[in-house]
């Protein structure tokens, strides 16, 4: 329901972009998904990176905990949680 793309940050900050297309639902649904994802990300301690979170249409029916669990799974799969600033290869899931 979520996909993550990231690059190591050059500025020493965590920067996040959240993409929720019209395929997810109307404006009310898209904004609800975006708000929930922002709150999940706010509660996480992410390594310094430029991060893009892409919500798929299945995210429309997900509650906060389902989105949090799926985001953790996507971040783990992408390798961001294991990344500590070395290297520089882009990873996606």
C-alpha cells in the first residue's frame, strides 16, 4: 500500500515528500492519508535522508496503525533503516 524511495541527504536533515494521487480517492481521503503518514513519520527517528513516500490506492481504507506498519515494512525493505550515511546508492521498494 506504500512505497518508499530515498537518497542520502546532503544537507544533514531529513526531508520528506508524500505523494498521494487522485487514484487513492477524493480530496478528503487523500488529505486524511497524508495527515496520517505525516504523523507516523513525525513519531519515527529516521536517519538523515531525502525520502519520498508514495501511497497506493489501498491506503485509502487503512487506519493509522496499518499505515504505520506498512511504512515500517517499506522502510525496512528499502534499506533506509540499516543505512547510516555510508555509500550513496539509491534504493527503492
